[in-house]
């Protein structure tokens, strides 16, 4: 846990070092002239362009002060303030970005999870809490589903049925990992129906009756069908991904052909 974000302290130090190293390097050698450009690049990275405008105003004020110092330096003749002006230029913009460092790191972290609107302020703690709640909900749904399959695997006697349930758990994992956004819909579609079928199957297998084989076979076929539907859903997801990549490739090929490059 870092000082400003929920990322590691090492991540915060690295991002801060890159920002301030570039800022000091370019402002020190140019008396602050490139400061707004460095800040513009940093602000674009986190969708906060207002910092670039503010830094330009700071640069104008800074150069007015530098002009006054230069006039004093020339009039004094024996006074050399070059190093002071260089160090002062770096100091001004370092202080400027230090005031925005927390927001910079927070927005940089949030960028991983969401699209940032330009110059819109976000409550970092609230958004991160909502993200954790969503992740916990998805994990909980997945774990509950897999635990349900696992519990029936232990109570069902039929080895072939156990194999189907094991494979369904594996397929469910692949589907959720492939597309997290579809996980809630996936569990909603399958959980209650599978639970009901498997519960009936377990109840029937423990009954001391001779005429239940046909009913158990029907339930078994339902599970087989469910496994096939899992497989089809996963295959469809891969097909969509492949079609998307093929479309992108065709578009690029047509573009290159239109330019006469091939």
C-alpha cells in the first residue's frame, strides 16, 4: 500500500521519480522554458490538461521574475546569478507538480480501470472501493458456482457424471477469464438450473427403487447438454475474437492497397 494510492510504495516512487527527473532535467537546462511541455505530457497521460495551462501562466510569471533578476545581475556586474536562475527554474516547476502529485498518482492508477474524462475530479477512495466490491462480487459468484459443482461431484456416484461436472467447472473458468463482463450473465443463466437438476439426480440415486433409471438417464442427458452448451459458448467467444481480428486485418490490407503500397 502506497502513501497516496493502493498500489505499492515502489510503484509510487518510480512514477514520481520519472516525473520529477524529466521535469528537473528539462527546466534546469532551459530556465523553465520546457517545463509546461513536460507537464503537458504528464497531464495528457492522466487526462488533466488544465495543469498545462496553469504551468504556462507560472512560466510567464517566472520569466518576469527572471527578467528582473537578470537586470539586477547586469547592473551589479560582479554578481553571477546564472546557477541561482537555473536552480530556481527547476524549483518553481517541481513545487508546482508537487502540489498535484497525489492527484497525478491517483488518476494514473484509476486509468487502469476506467476512462478518465478531461479535467473531471474523481474520488479515488470511493471508486477503488466500488472496484473492489465488483471484483469481490464476481469472485463470489464464480466461487459459489464452482463449489456447487464440486459438492455434487463428491456426492454423485456415476463416474461419467463426475467427469462432466469436472469439465464444466474447467469450461466455466475459461469463459469467465475470457470475458469478465459476461460472468454475471453466465452464472445467472446456469446456476439455478444446474443446481436443480443435480439435486434431483442425487435424490434419485439414493432412493431404493428399481424404476428410476429412465428418470436418472434424462437428468444425465440434461447435464451432457449443459456441458455442450458451455463448450459452444466458449467456442462462440473465440469465433467472435477471430472474426474481429480478421476484420481488422482486412481493413488494414484494404487501406494499404488503397495507398498503392502493395
